[in-house]
C-alpha cells in the first residue's frame, strides 16, 4: 500500500537526520580520540576550527527534531502509534519512527515474524539436501533498524531490572552466547511492540501475556524472506 504523504515526509526527515548525525560523529570522534596522543595545542586547534561546523549541525538537528515532534503531534494516528511503541521499556522515539516508516504504519508489515526477518534478528536455516548449516541472517536485512534495536537492548540491560536479570541468567548461569541472548531480547522487544499495537494499548508489565505467547510461537519459526520530554531524540 502506498505510504501517506506524512509518512513520506518522515522518511525524508529521518534520513536527513541520520546523515547529519553521521556527519557529526565523523567530525567529533577523531578529534575526541586524538586527545590521547596529539599535542594539546594541535588538539585545541582542531576543536576551534570545527566549532562552527558542529554548532551548525547541532542547530540543524534541533530544527529537524522539533519538526518531527510537530508532525507526530499533529497526526492523531502517528501520535497514538508512537505512544504505544515508546511505552515498551527501552524503546525511544527514533526507533519508534523507524518502525512506523518501515512497516508503513503496520500496514505492509503487520506481524512480528515478518518484521524480525526484515530487521535481521530472525535467522533462517541454510539447507542443501541433507546438509544443514548454521542459521544465518539475511544479507538483505535492514541494518539501520537492527542497529536501533541493538541500542534498545543495551539501554534495557542497564535500566530495566527484568531484562538485566534475564541477561545475567542466560549468559552467566546458563552459559549462552552473549549475542544470542541479545538477539533474544531484540525479539522480545519486537513481540511486545507488535502485541501492544495489535491490541491498541500501552505496554503494561503485568498485562496478560497470552497474546505475546502466541506471537513467540510464530516468531520462533524461521521466515525467509510526545509533550517535549516525550520527544527526546538520542
């Protein structure tokens, strides 16, 4: 289904925002890293010469963030979707917008199994006759989305006791590979998002998990193929 004009606008603005963030990192990171080995006066010179560029990028990012905030708040359906998605612990507004864009407001992609495959967090088996190889992520996966979900996991591990306990139990007690556990948490986040959107409700920790359990069974099968503080862009 064709994307609404407002979604096309979000696509353009989030892409521009990502390029500006990348540009900001490309300038800031080497300068920061040079502190450990560069002459202090040379380092300060680099900071001084890049100051105007950094300020200009910061200003542009601020304008884009305010515009994204305004667009979402002015569209009732978008605002509701962002409220639901960001109610899931660990998920921020940037990730929420990318999910909405990717799924076309959950119209083109409306089940977690398909989304997990597209985001590169649902490995599928490689088989040739009787030979079975290690499961692998599709090279066609949306790497940006996978990266955002990874950031969600890292935030969850630090700030959500339930996720922290799960990670420690799986890696330290059961001896599971860290990336395997991280991928499981990514899938858990996806399941929660789709469950809440499907039922048009905010995430509740003690809510009945019957629907999520049904989604877990589906996703386990391989698939081929904003007040101001609320709109916090990280």
